[in-house]
């Protein structure tokens, strides 16, 4: 059921509820029950009065003339139109919820009540009304009672029944292997060149205000925390662009806050009229969307003409509301709220002027952002920002230096349970344990005379590291480097919990945040003593699709009790939101068609931007004060709490991970890289142990299980008949008791 149908159903029910056949019995009952005795059963009277809200008629004799009939019918029309317009606005902004629908019902009813009251007073001569306070009280009470009922009806079609389940997300597909991979149709370019993801994230600083705010609050301003890794991206460049975007928005918000302040000073309730003046032209553009589904066309000139005509009509509606408000017999505080003084002229002028000024301000900001994206963030023009940060506090420059240093670091100080902060959630993992026993001869009769050659863990890690780096240099056996393996990075990384740093001088940084790099000797020491929360991993990252997709593999090795333990975690950072990729469409100068698109887009989000501008401007003004207060409290806690948490809670790259993959082969490539690293790691370990004279029979069996199924059952009992699972799998029965490299079941994987 489409949005129009879901909006039409509740409105149609309200139209029927307000029709003469439905209203006449209520009117007769009200007259018989409460005529001359309005104090009896007030709750029932209030419910009946609220039920008259959607009333309309076609017989002027029932209301003493045509003027009264027109006023009542126009009030009902304002109610129905308000429910439709606000309902569409709510659906366009986010998934409608019950609270939002209830608020829409109350707001639309409140506007309709005041509009109907003003129209009735202005059109009907000689009408005698109750005192202003009583009128306002009745209007607000009726809006609450009927508005909640109308909002509930609206919520049943837009949000579903409370506690009910919603349908599956459009575009979700079941990927092979059982993992859920969401895919949404996108008509924007995908990443292809190294460093593209950094440009996209920098563009996101201007296009996604929520992302920019989180970067500044959770990465930049959290001065005492460690900096999480951002594989494939340049976090310092992104933070710098977030600061620039913050300045641009602040200048816009200050102007918009001034417009809001002017309306509040003259007539506060006329903010609703300002929103109406902005919403009507927007609805005119919404109704002219192109039916194409295979491209991203710009709006035709007719859309702008229609929006301009609708804006003129909205101004006339504001003028009519001003005339109606001036006719209300109210003064003092209610008159100031409604803008009834001086014939309503100040209220009309300030509301129309505020709407026009707000649109011009938002359009000016959007044009500035478009110009900045075209001139600094396209693939041809992008240069990583550097140098001083301008007129900002010293702590900003210090924190940026720490973020830049962390990019070259080899330490991750994490907060919470999982150490892999910055790399997305674990995609898969497996472990194996291999007893370090001497290898027997091929006949399985006796051990080799020389015995196994002792080795150190750094030697084994070095073997794996060298093999993977050679793989990046010459490709997987083809003799030439694979294009996507050229970005393969192999590094030693230490993970340590932020609550266990204590007095370990190795992790003390030059600032209040922990150190981000350890010397090779300290890394080797942690590698040889894998205890507590300090662990060494060999990390492998391969940025693909311009860094938009980054599969990572973490290998942890330990030798405990003459047993080699190998644990592997696989992670995949998904692409950033497709909207950030729009920067790849902005080459060259701004075309007339693109300019029309900016004009229409600014019209569509001016209203919400105007309403939230004062709050955003205040929040930005307190940014430094919030940081100073937070840092002071953190330093106090650091001195007083021996288990103070220095760990990073989120990585900058993780803040912009989209739930949608943009192309099927992004998933395929990530899994291919994961499988490639996994297989060559196992081959390197097996070759190393064979060369040193250790029995690899058990290792080969576990290796075959991993390659076939990607998992190992550890512990418990599993009795399964002959079966083979996975491409190239083999099932073997009646295994002999003999062991050794030539024993059946020891499937060989080539070293090269």
C-alpha cells in the first residue's frame, strides 16, 4: 500500500465522520444533554465538542448564512490538508512512529481550530464570542482530544499497530552462505582509485550533519581516549573537513536563528505559518518527481514555476490568516501570541519575510557546499588538507596531531569487550591447536634421529609475514602482482584494554591519550608472553574498491605447553553511504540543470533546518566549553580511578559504514581476499613446521576442515558418517593408525 493510500484512508474516515449524516445525531444529543447546563458531565461534553472538529456541511441554513458555512468548511479543509501535508513530511523525514503521528494529529488540529475561529470571526458579522482565554482553552483542549484520536488513526496506517512487526527492509537479500547482505539500488559511482574512501568521508562531512557531529564529539573532542584505527582512510583529513563543515553550518544557523527570533518576537504562533509557507511549495515539487528509476534526472523548469506559483499562494494564505487573526477579539498576551495587534500586519510581514530569508540562506549554504565539493574533493582536485587549523584552541591542533600519529601506529587501546575497534564487527573466526611432536618417517615406524628443530614464535610470525608480503608483490602464483593485492598491508599490532594500562610506561603517550606506537622489542616481548589483556596480532588489510571495502584478518599465535595455538578473526568494513559518492558526479562547473536541482533541494529541507537552527547554533557555541568541562572531569577521574578507561570506543571509519553494499562484487571480492589470506597463512604455518621436523598430521586434518567448511568443532563428541562438504572436499574412511606426512587424510596444500 503506497503512501498516498495510507494517508488517504484516515483522512477519508475523518471526512465521513465530519459529514452531515454523522454530525447531526451528535449535534442533537449535545443540544438535548448540555443546552443550558454546560457544567454537567464535563468529560463527555469535551469529547462531543472535539467530535465536531472535522464537521462540514453544504446547507447554509443550518448555520444562519453562507459566511458561517464557508468559515466552517474552510476550517475543516485546513484540518484535512494539515494531516496530509504533515503526514507526508513525517514519512519523508524518517520512518513514522506513533509519537510522531500523534504530534501531527495534535498540531494539525490546533492549526485548524485557530484558523476556523479566525475565519468565523472575520466572515460572520455581529458574532458574539466568549472571552479570549476561554476561546484559547477550548481550542487547545479540542486539539488535544481530537488530535490524539486523529493521530492514532494516522499511526495505524503509517506506523502499524503498537507492538506489531514491520515488513522486511526493501532491498534486503539473502546472500550465499546464509549471511544477510543488504543491497539497495544506487545510481552513483563506486570507488575505484586508492584513497577514494577518504574523499567520500570528507564529502560526508558536508552532506551528513549527523556524521560530522559524531566525528567531532566522539573522535576529536574525546581528548583522553585512544584513537582507533581507520584502515584505508585518512582520519585527520576527515576531521579537518568536519571542522570546516561545522563553521559553514554555524554561519547558516546563526542567520536562521535570527529569523526565528524575529518571528518569536513579533508573533510566536506564526512560526506555524512560516512552516506552512515553506511546506506548500515543497509539496508542489514532491508531486512532480520523475517516473524514471534508472537515473538521477534533475527537475525540469516547470517544477520551479509550480513552486513559485505555490509560494505566492502560500503568501496569500498567510495574508488571509493575518486578516482573520486581526478580527479576533483578543489582546494582551493572547494577542501577542496570535499576532492580532496592528491589524495583523506585522505578523504577516515577518512570517513571509522569514520564510523567504530562510530559503535564501539555506540555498546560499548549499551553493557554497557544492562549490567546495567541486573545487576540492573531486578525484582530480583533491589534496589532503594540512597545516594550521586556523583560529582554534590549542587542544584542537594537539588532538589532530595525535590522530595523524595514530595512523602510523601499531597499538590499539580498546574499550569494552572486543579489541577490534575500528575494524567493524567480526565476520568469522576459527582456532586450531597443534601439538608440537616430532615427525615420524614415511613408514610410521620411528622418529627422525635428529629430532625437531626448535623455533621461536617471532620466527614463525616472520615466516607468515614474509609469505603474505611476497604474495602482494608477485600475486598468488601468477608471476605478476594482482591489481587488488597491491594495497595489501601486513603489520604487527598490539591490542590492549584501556582499563589495564595502569603504570605501564610502554603505553604512556606524550599527551593525555595513550601511546600509539611501540618499538619492535616491546612488540616481540608481548608476542612471547600472551597473557592478560595485552596481545599481539599479525594484521592483514586489503583496501578494495578505493578503500570502500576493507577486509581485515587478524592472526594470533601462541606456544603454550608444547602446543601451537592459532586464532584467526576476519572483519570486513563495508562501504560508506552511497550519498557520499555524489562528489564523483560534480566535475566541472555548475550546470543550469544542476542549479535547478539545488534550488529544489534547498526548498525541500528549509523548514526542518529553520526549526532546528537555534538549537544547533547554541550547541556549536558551547562546543569548546563542553570539551573543557569534559576534559577536566576526565582528568579528575584519571587521577582518582586506578582502572580509568583510556580505550577507544569507536573508529572514525566505523561511523560511516552503510548497511548497504553498492555492488554484488564488493561482497565477492571481500570474501575472496579473506579466503586467500586464510589459505596462504595455513600453508605458511604447515611448511614452517614441516621444514623444522614437526608432525603436521593433526594440523593437516584441521586445515582441511577449515578450508572445506570454515570451522572446527572443539570439544564434545560428534559421530558423523562419511561425507564431504565444500568444493574440493574429500571424505575418507578406515584411517590407519599410522601417522606421518604420507598418512591418508593429510591433504596437501601447495606451498606456492
